[in-house]
């Protein structure tokens, strides 16, 4: 009989993935990014920055990467 079920293996892998993402985010001051991202989204939703956009490509990429990590954590229930 296997030591772990398929469900347990998947749950363990997802838990390890979540911990890895959280560690990575903590090491990049993610709290600051979360605050800025939230303010940006609120501003765009309320029309405060209707024509605003991030013009720096490196910043766009970093924002996209961080947002993807946060979304993955939500998917994992974190």
C-alpha cells in the first residue's frame, strides 16, 4: 500500500508551492506591491487615472510577475 494517496501528494505539492511563492514574495517586499497594486486598481476603477499606464517595461514585467504569484496563492487557498 502506498505511503500517501494521490490526493495527499497533490496537497503536499501545492502546500510546498505556496510556501515557495510566499518566501519569494516576502523577500521582495510584496506588502508594498500589494498596497500599490490595490491603489492602482481602485484609481483605474474609479476613473482617477483613465489614461494612466505604466510606461517602464521592466516595471510592467515585475508587476505582472508579482500579480501572477498573488493570483496563484489565491488559487492555492493562501
